C-alpha cells in the first residue's frame, strides 16, 4: 500500500524525514532542546532548496512559516501509516 504513495526511489529519504519530525516533536515535548534541534535540522536540511524558494518568493517570513507547516506535514504523513494499516487490515478481513 505504501508503495503506491511513496515511490521506491524516494522512500528512505521520505521515511527518514518523517522519523526526524517525530523525534523532533517528541524531544521538544520532553524539553530536550538539543536532540529536538538536531532532529529538526535533519528534517530541514534535505529541503534547503524548498526553503530557499519560499524565501525568494515570499521573503524570510514565508520561509520561516514554512518550517512548522512542513513539520506538521511530516507528522501527518507518519501518523497516516499506522492508521492506513489498521483500515486496510479491517477491510481485508473476511
């Protein structure tokens, strides 16, 4: 099922960014600043060109507002995997 959504060539990077978003959020909620920052950088660094585009199109304010939105995007993507698996398993039962 995931292979339909995530092309095989991008799946390790995509899953890595989702994992980094989860770690960043969990660490931030636990008050662990350095691990949260490291995980956030791991999520953002591969998308530097995207943030540069946002900065060119809308200035630094747009680029900075893109960070939490992108974090939420990755968190939703990570949450969709177990939800999708449960829904698929329920549908597959005879």
